């Protein structure tokens, strides 16, 4: 058994993932056997692949000759024995351990020495290998949908997987133009594990009546530069699918509170409000177009005059705002202090995991607010604030007037520890750190996976460098103190990084 550019590739399952994987392999010059015994499955898969390849030709992304060669290389089959000539067989069928293992045993009986790779998104590779004659040849090869477009592939090793096989398949998949990352078999692998807080914190913010679906999505997109907000993405994935993955991860980690499913999402699933595929989820959909259910909470700026601002201490990640204010002619004065911006009797602090209202209670300073993090204050079209529960009504509109001077809208949420962007990001960083601490992957692979598997603007460890690890750790500690919930406990890897100092990427 040799895995290289001349290898014959078998694909078991002609559904969305299977046909996409077959297309990828054939476009890279491999003979491919696409097997599925369901009536019409392989024929339908070949028809769809032909249409997709024709679109690529019309867009001048491939030649007509390349299309024809790709089609020629794909052999559809309803006979499992046709897989006998394959060197690598990629399984992409239903997420059921017993059904997969049955197929694997049938493949072993047909093929003398073949590498079997499961496209599973959640099942342990070690468990799938259990009972096989050649468990060393069992690996995971997790593509992302749509396989011809998405760059990431998780190359997963079980406890008995042969490392030479893993490396050979990693090299092969990389030669297909994919970003292949090494992963140790564990629940959720990299992406489905690290991504859980992206949904979980948004759901918790909603459940605590801090904000609504549309505002949360807008903040995540405009302040974080994510392509979709969490509720939009859950509707796209399907609430049933997303909830099922969360529940599976939660149970796989023995009900660790970090992965606790949401009662809100469960309610939507039970009501049949699954998202785009059912026509209604967190939003309603008509002819494929999203219709907002609620209003994005923006603050109208007051008409007051703002001539100068005072900066006390460092604004941390928001220091980039200082030259922007100066460019529009504001008189900016910097002083020693605890880290806040002051103008017209209002103080604006940076979110750090505490409620700004707690500060009001301790100091009696009521006309104050906090500012959420932003991936790029220079280019963002909006900022997000939360005012103290004790603040006067004009505080939010005054802050909106300040930011209107630098051409930014002001979004607002109810006061909450770590607000929205900050709590989401520190939890993504924390889960990424835990994934590395557990030996599932390294930091670079985690960032590559999140950037290429779910299109995050930057990976979690790049965020950690941007914010500073000590600040991430401080925020997590404040969250855990507020909620009295181990969900927010800091990973030991972050603690160790804080001790030794420095950045993840020097």
C-alpha cells in the first residue's frame, strides 16, 4: 500500500460530502471509484458534479478539457467490490458508528492493504478502528462542506493509526491545494470543539435578555469581521444539526459545563424552527432571503458639542482610537490613571469581564459605560457600548455623538460582564488553549483550522496576541467570579503562557 499522486481513491457515499470529495480527487488527476448502493445516488452525484464543473468552465476557472478529464476519472459504482483496486478509501456516509464499522469490515474483506479514512465530524477514530483487522490503516479525513471549495482538511490519528500513513495522507491532501492539519482523535476534533463558544455565548447573552438576535449578529459581524453572526450561522447549519453537535460534545466530555447545550436552541429544535431549511429559525426566510425579526439596537447621537477628550492611563486594545480622534480635530489630553476615556462628564472604560454597573456601585460614579473590543477600530463601521444600570439616559447618546465624529455607528447592549465580542473571543481562545493543552493539535494548526474551516477572520491564538494573554486571563477570571460557573475557568495553558510571558507568534 502506497499513498501518492498515482493512488486510486475510493469514496464511499455519494451524498453532498462524498461527491464533493470525489470531485476534488479527480480534479487532481486521481482515478476515483464513487460507490453508493442507494438507487440513483451515484447518478445524481455525477450529474451535480458535471453541472458544478460546467460552471467552473463558464467562469474560466478550469478548461473544458480539464472538466472532461475530471468526469472521465470518476467511476460511479453500486458494487462494493469495485473498490478492490483502491489505495485510499474515504468514507462519507451517515454519522453512525455501527454502520460505518460494518462498511469498513466489508472493505477489509475486499482490499488486501488499503487505507480507510472516515470523513466523520464527531466519532472517535480509535473507536472506529476497534475490531478491524488492520486498525493501523484506519484514520480520519474530515473535509468541510462544500468540499471542492473549503480549504481545511483535518487529518486525524487514532490510538492505533500508523504515523507513516498519517503523514502520507497529509502530504497527499496538501498536494490537492488543501490546508491539511494534524489532529489527535478527540471529541469534536479541532473545529467543532473550538467553535462551541461562538454559539454558546451568543445564546447565553440572548437568554439573559442582554440583547436580541439581530443586534448580536450585527456586533459579531461589524466589530469582529466575522462573515456571519452566530444566529445566522446556526440557521444556515440547521438548529437541529448544531444542537446535536453541541449535545454530542457535551456528553463526550462527561457534561463539562463548557459545552452545555442551550435550552433556547433546544426549544427551537422541538418547535421545528430549524433555520433556512424549514423556512424559519431565529429568523424567517422567504425565497431564500433572511427577514429580520427584531431591530438592531443603535443609539442616535445627541447634538452636543465635543471639543476635547481626556485619556487616563492606557486604553489597551483601544489605544488605536486615540490617533483617529486626533485626526478629526479633537483635543486629546493624556494623563496617568486607571484606563478610561473622559469627555463632557462621562467616563468610558474598556470591557474587562466585569459589569460596569459594579464600578458605579463601588465608586458612586454613575455616568459611565464600557466599550467592547473590536478587531479593527480604524476600519470598523460601528462600536458597541453598555452603560451602567445607574447611568442617566443621555450617556448613551453622548457617547454616540463622540463616535459619530469619527464616522462610526454606536450599537448598544444591556450591561453584562465582558459584553459580547470580548466574552466570545476569550472563550474561543480558552477552548483553543485547552485543545492544545490536551495534545489534540498545536497553536498554528488551531488557527489554520478556524480560519480555513469556519472562515474566522483570525485564529484564536492571533486574537490572544492581539489582546494580550494576561488580559484574556483576567477577563476569564472575572467571568468565572461573576457566574460562579466552571464554564469560564481558565485553561492551564493560558496560565502557563501568562507566567512565561511573550506572544504565541513572535
